[in-house]
C-alpha cells in the first residue's frame, strides 16, 4: 500500500444540538496542526499472587479524546474556538455582516456549546463528538499572520462518513492589521501580542455501565497575555508602578458592507503584572504581562462577570457558534 500525503487532510466542525451526539461538519477549519488522541485509562491489577511481578493485568477504564490544534485566524471560523470557550453569544444584524458578541457564560449550567470535529486523515475519516475547548491562545505581530492554538477534550472518536469539503473564500488576517488601544489611547508600537483564555475542568467519569464520560465539564475561566512594545514612552511602566488598571483593545477589521469582517478583543479591567525593559534588538522594548479581571461591563446576556468581550463580524448567521 502506498503512503498517504498529509496535504490531503482536512478538518471539519459543527455545533452539536445534543452534546455528545455527532453531527456532520458545517464548516471547515484551515489548520496547520491537528493532533487528536483517543485516551484509554488503563487500570492496573496489582493484586499479589505468588510471582515477582508488579502488575498482573491491565483493565480498560474510561475512554475520552484529547485534541490540540493550531492555524491562522480567519474571521469566520475563529468563532468556533473563541465563542466555544466563552459560551455566552449574542448575535445582532438582519443580514451580513452579523455581529457575534461573546463573553463568559454565567446562566443555567454555565456550560459553553459542544462541537463535533471531523478529521479526514486520508487513511479514513474520523469524528470526535462532544468536544469542549479548554485553552485558546491568540498570537499576532507585525510580521506574521494572526494565529491561534487550542486544546480540547471530547468523547472517543468513531469512523464517520467523509464530508464534502468546502473552502471559505475569506482571507486569513495579518498581524499588522491590528489596531491597539491601551488605557483608551491608540498605540502604534505593538511589536507582538498574545492573549490566553484558559478553562478548568475535563471529563467526569461515573459508574454508569459505559466507558464514555458522563459529561465533558467546563469550569472557571482565566484570561491573561503578554505584549511587547517599542519603548517610545514609559506610559505603561508608569501605569504598572502606580497599580493602575487599564482597558485593552485589539481590533482586526477588514472589508466593507456585507463583506466586512472583524475580530475584536476588549478587556475593560486589565492589570499589568510586570514590565521588563529589553535590549535584545537594536531598539529598546518594553515587555509586559497582563491579566484581564472579571467585570460587569464585559458581561454578556447571561450577566454576571466576564474577563473580556470578544466581537466577531462576518456572514455567519445566529446559531452558528452557540
């Protein structure tokens, strides 16, 4: 049998109606990496019975999947991991561009939507149901594409019918497109930026007659990041030393009319944790870490508190992501 080329791989995704029940792909993620693993927890039988061995047998325990992925940010498909890790989504607009506003979900059970991910690996086509996102890292700088990487967990994969691949016509977002405001003041000196959204939780395993998890549970959230600025002013160092909490905005907007697209990340209350002066280049830079603090201004329809408000504009209608 001949080897199969990696380049023919593709990856699909769709929001689930019933969590854990696989649905065919509604969209396709242009990924540079997709590493799925079906994980069986092996239970050691180490009951001593007359031999110089440590483990006598291994019994299959719970089964779930772990997935890691990365790729360029497209203003339509980034909505799945971004809204999928936040959970509270409000959609406005009667036609394209629709505006999807995301925040931490605090209503009902607090759980974000689950997704079915499709992995066409050329050898076969496999589907991962009940997938929840637990880590999302967004990165950009002036010389590269705006990119994302994420980790997720779901139920055990199974062979599924290969979907018909459909390619989006929307272009990936370059890092230079970002406009930045720090403490409501526009900044032209951002060299590179990073925002991390992290959720606690994972599979809940119960004695219910099956190896599958009772639930893929999504717990509390944290949001943090790092920025590198050309050191043309000491404003952020002064803010840090004074303990001043500032608002942050990172905005990527492109196109016009029905073709307008946007990805915007806003945090109303941000604490600067540390500022370093670095001289690794021919010019001086400030590198600072930040933490987005939960506040009511950034909360969504489910009220409560949220660390940030994420806004996406594209042609996707209500119900696409959540």
